[in-house]
């Protein structure tokens, strides 16, 4: 029973509303900035090599017609879903459509594991309904186990991105702990030269330390799922710093994974926080007006005397 409760915590629907808006808008960005060659592959279907999932689902080869249709369907469905209106309908359109978009875009043999959490998030978000619609949904404090299950799925996939990466590093080295002691970062910097990375080439011991910190952090990442409060925040900040360092050294980003870290954030508190500040400001303004009025009455009394 405790395990079931862990997988289905009661979480406010407001967090789901925020994730819908952010992730659906991010999908549009992803289609134009990251997995952006899907429509190009529709123009050259002869080079298409379907991935395993595409073969299992027997998806058709990309063409100008179906990739163009896929593009416009995704844009419209994402924009609708981002408003938190018709969340199930829009969500069940976006999830398979973007999955197909990614399968085509990554059919050249390079599968980016930074899209794992994003794709799973798009599949679980439509499983949660919304008690409210539009802007009011962001402050919805209604607790829902369905929302908790969806959030937990995203969190697990975020963490799995790192943990499975550490396993892949060990497997590629014949299950020996040689990756952190290798010159892989040096090779990566030489391959992708950047001023910060080139400066670090003069300090190879720093690169080795970074490799050890990286693989240990990835291997221990599942611990974050059981941390709470500030400790979980520190764990999240560690990996966000990890990505910031990768971007600074190699210009490699993990934005599809980074944006899914928001599943750990109490986004449902944003609207109540602003509302409380607004109430406090109104109270302060009313108090100041009352004080000024009192001072005015006192001045009149003194002038009359």
C-alpha cells in the first residue's frame, strides 16, 4: 500500500495546468530548434531508416504530405493544449503526433536520450482531467491522485535519463569503471572546440574530476525521487548546474530534460503566492490611506484650535 501511495501522491491540479502550458509550448520550440529536420526527411524518404518502435508500429515512410500534415496538426493541438482547454483531446493528439515526429527526426541513427522525459510527459498529461479551465486552472489546489501519478511518471523518466546514461557508460566500457578516468572530455572538447573548454584543456585533472562527479551523480540520481524539500531542491540544482557546465564547455544542452525538471517544482503555489502579495499590497495601501486621512483630520483640528 505504501508503494502504491508513493506512485500516486495527491498533487494539486494546478501543477498539471502549468506543465501543460509549458511543455506544449516547448514542443513547438523543439520542432523548430532541436528535432527540426523531420519535414526535410519527408522530402528524401529513400534515406529513411525506421527505428525499432516505428517498425513495430508499422508507421508509414515520411513524405511531404504526411510530415507537413503532422507539422500543422502538432502546432494547432499544442496551442490549444497550452490554453488548458480541451486538455484530453489536445493531449491525445499531441502525444502520438510528437512521438511520430521524433521517430522520423531521429531515424538517422542518433537517438537523443534527452527527449525521454518529454515524450513520456506528453503521454501521461492527457490522463488527467481539469476541474477548471483557462487561467483559473493554474491556481487550482484540488488534490488528485491521477495528477500525482502523471507527475511521478515524469519525475521517474527525468531521473532515468541520468541513471541509464551511467549504465550505458559502464556497458560501453565492458562493465569496467574506466569511463571517468579516460580522456573522453578532452576528446569532446577537441571535437567541439569552445573557449571555456579549450581553457580547461590546460587543466586535465579538472576534467577528470568533472567526469567522476558526473558519473557518480548520474548513478546516484534515483535518490532524488525520495528526497523532499530543500534536499530535493539541492539535487535538482546539482543537475541543472551539470547541464550549465556542459553548455559552457561543449555547447551541449539538455533542454528537453531540463524543462521536465519542473515536474519536481511546486508550480501550483505560484498563483496563491501572487494573490497573497496582491492582498498584502492592498492592505498596505488601505492602511497608508487611513493613516494619511487620520493625519489630515489631526491637522484640521490643530488648525481650528
